[in-house]
């Protein structure tokens, strides 16, 4: 419900997979495997890049996000839901 309301105010990148109804995990895991297999089969060189996502979740301040939602005139109740999601959260990547 929250995603439906927010998607009206904020356009999502076509590669966005979190919090939307698509088989995102499968697609994001299968794509590199397909590319690697194709490169091996066709004897083509392939470079692989690993990105450190340790700071990926705190690069935009939460207040900036909330102000952006207000500027886009998102329903105040929805903004309060988003605000509540940022309280006392922790991200662990293993």
C-alpha cells in the first residue's frame, strides 16, 4: 500500500527491485550468472566489479527524504509512516 502511494509521487528507476512486486532477487542473482556463462561459452573476456555497499543506506539524510516527500505533496499520513520506518533501524549485511 505504501509503495503504491509513494510511486504516484516519486518515479522509480526501472532497476529498482526493493519493496515492489517483482521477482527482484531472482533477477539480480540470475543476471550475473547468465552473463558469466555466456562469456565462458563464447570465450569472451569478462570483467567483474564488486561494490562495497557498506554506506549505501545512509548516503541520503532521512530528513532530506521526508522534505522531498512534503515538497511532492505526499499525504502527511504516508510521510509519517515513512518517518516511523526510520526510527531505531539497523542494517546488517553479511
